[in-house]
C-alpha cells in the first residue's frame, strides 16, 4: 500500500511539473522563441566570423609565401617592403601590427606586439647597398623619444656595415639578408629583448 501511495505521489508530482512547464511556455512563448532565435543567430555569426578569419589567415600565408623570395623582395618598393614585413610579422604570430606610414614615422615603419607581448618598433630598409650606422642611430633615437616601451628592430634585404653593427650591439635586433632568407625558410628570428 505504501508503495502504491509513493507511486501515486510521484505521478502527481510529474503531472504538476508538466502542467507548470506547459503553462510557463504558453505564457512566455514569444520570449522563449526570441531567445532561441538570438542564440541561433549568435552561434551562426560566430561560426561565420571564425570561418572568415581562418580564410583571411590562409590568404595572408599564401600571399607572404608567394613573395618570400629575396629576388621578389629586391624588386619591391620601400612601401611594398614595409607592408610585406608587416604581413610576415602577422604570419609569425605578431598582433596589433601597424604600418606607421611615410610621413612622420620618426624612423619607425612598423609597430607590433610579439606573441609574448613584447612591443617592437621596426625600421625597414629595402636597398641595394649596406645599411649604415646613421640608420641605426635614427631608430635608436626614435625608440628613446617616441616609442619608449618598444624594442627596436632593423630589417633589410641587404647587409649592415661594420659601424652599423657596432652601433646596434646590445640595443637593436638586426635582420639582414641571410636572416631574412632563414625567416622565409621557416626559421623566424627572435625579435624580442
């Protein structure tokens, strides 16, 4: 008898829960449908955004790979080289990459943050002859005056003079033609302090 009473109470509780749920859904069906619609919309937009971002990353890698040859770099203009280096930084995990522009760049062509958070100030020199010491001094001055929390990096498709390397010693990360070639081959240089 007690088992029958317990079963009846359980059935009564289940019926009551179903009735309350149905009443709630009927009373609030518009709100529930709106919530479901918004949740599906957010999920769809998130999926599309992720797909587009993945597609853009693939296109960027393909564009960089297509130009990651020194003979192509040698044929670029200075501005094209700056944008290429910015893309190269992005493909190696740098974020907040910004090409500063020609006028008023104060000796810095690109600013970026490394995957570990170190901020870098990059000067790009696409030229046929070696980079001289005055270019290193310009970059060091720019970092000490305007880009205080950035580590200076000088990237060229050429080489550096002995005095330029001396000026940079311990202060500036220097990327010359050979280090650039290694970067193209999949060995990115350490651009942090």
